[in-house]
């Protein structure tokens, strides 16, 4: 069942890419800000068969993504994870002669006393 969902998903991806690439683009920056036409769907209308195919393929893509997640998800692994091992954060051991000096801040009270 997993393989069938993956095959349908990959085919939907390939055909979706092709459908998007075949659509004609609108040229010019005016189209982005609504400069095409004053009709409800713009100057080209509601869209042709290619737009409907793209919407259908996008729906198949979404459904197969969710289906594969439901089929393969929520499985408990019997193997130990490397993330779960260990007692905490391990600090690297650096020899004393290679350590960088720390920054020391003066208190304003110390500055007043030194003057």
C-alpha cells in the first residue's frame, strides 16, 4: 500500500510540474497589483482546462501526502536512538594552556574606588 501511494504521489508531482510549466505567464509588474482588468477573475476569465488540471493534480498531491503520512506515521521503534543515549551535554576537554581567557567586567563601584 505504501508503494502505491508513493507511485501515485511521484506521478502527480511530475504531471503537476508539467502543468504549471505549460501555463502562460502574465508579463509586466502591473498584473501583480491587479492592473489586468476590472472583471472578477481578471482579463483571462476563470481559467481554462489547464488550470483545472493543475488544481486537480494539486489536490491529488495533497491527498497522497496526507495518506502516506497516516499510513507510515505513529510507529514505535524498538531500536534505541542516539538522541536518547547519554547523561546530558558533554563539554569538550581543552588543555589549560589552550583555553581562551574569560571576560571580566568591572563593577561601577570598583571604578569609583580606584579613582
